């Protein structure tokens, strides 16, 4: 079991409080999308789940484990960022396997995991290429592959497609939906793209100024937003 639970999670940066007691339950295997205006705290929440940012209050659980103060490497999460920062001198396969290599996994095991991730992401033909010989979409696929290879219980995506052009975004959105169906892991996905939110999410969390404004299934929010703010984010004309 690897759902994610946030209990009264608070974040302060110095004097500024940016997350104000967020309570949230994300079920095991659920695809949960965070939306909300720039600066509302989406990335900060993800980074706290990943352990890249300490919490100032409250608790975070993954499955039955309290990970509030756990090291990022002990949480069973992998994060995919908007900028994918591949190592230019390494091949696709080396980029994907690098994390496991650094943690001392045997080569045969790394190769098997890289091969499996490449199959899922249709990168089989590109494994020996360098990043500069890839398109933007292929590079972001490699970045996702890097996360898959680590075998996380929870995937965290922070606007992973916002650097891609519109056509590629649609293609990658389909890929990510397929990835979720195929591996069934819990996923938390930040986007400002309403179509991505509506089509990918089992559950959408609308955030506003560090608080949860509304949580619901895409069509619930679409047809029955609590207020105009939510309606503005989920696209039904208020
Ligand atoms: P979002 O991802 O929704 O755009 P963020 O989580 O990046 O929002 O930011 C939430 C708030 O926290 C913003 O007001 C931002 O300026 C502030 N913030 C984020 N990171 C830091 C930091 N390292 N130091 C100080 N303030 C920060
Ligand atoms: Mg952000």
C-alpha cells in the first residue's frame, strides 16, 4: 500500500507561511492532479512529499510509514521536473541507470530495469543515443524513464510537459496516462493545463494561497464547483 496522506501540513520560509495546514488523502494507485495559480504552493507541497523541503508542521505518510522526517532516498518516491537536465555525455541508457549505479546496484539488474523502462516508454531504439540527438519529447521520456527505473511507489510530476510544444504535450499526456495504467503506482501531478488535469486525474486538488480550496473528481469539479475560483481553474464557465 502506498497512498500518500498529508495531515495539517504547514510550510514557512522564514517569516512567510506559504502552506497553511493542508489535509489530503491520496489513495494507493490514484492519479492526483494539483492545480492552482502560480505561487499557491503546488511545488512546495510536492517537494515536501519528496523530502526535498522540510515541513514546518504536520505529518506526511506514504503507505503506513510516517516519512515526515525521512531522507528523500528512503521515501520510495521519484520526481520528474519541468526541466529534465540529462547528462549530455551519457547515453540514454546510462542516464536512466545512473541513479541505480550510484546506489551500487549490480549492472545486470540495472540493465534489466533500464530495458523494462525503455519498453514502457518506447525508447528501445534510442538507448545508445546521446541526449543532443533526441527531440524534446524524447528527452522528457528519458527523464520519466529515469524515475521508472528507480521503481518508486509514488511518482511526483512537477509540470513535466510545460516546456514542450502543444503537439508533443498531447502525445506525452497520452503516454503518461498509459504509464499510470501499466504500472499502477500512485501519482501526484502538478499542471496548469486544464485539459491535462481533466483527462489524467482520478482526483483534482485545487489549491489557493497555500490552502486546499476544493477536492473532487474532474467531472464533479467541472459540474459542481464550490465557487468561481474553482470554476475558473476547471474550465466550466462560471
Ligand atoms: P507554485 O508551484 O504553486 O507556483 P511554489 O510552491 O513554488 O508555488 O511557491 C509557493 C510560495 O512559496 C510562493 O510564494 C513562493 O514565492 C514561496 N517560495 C517557494 N520556495 C521558496 C524558497 N525557497 N524560499 C522562500 N520562498 C519560497
Ligand atoms: Mg511550481
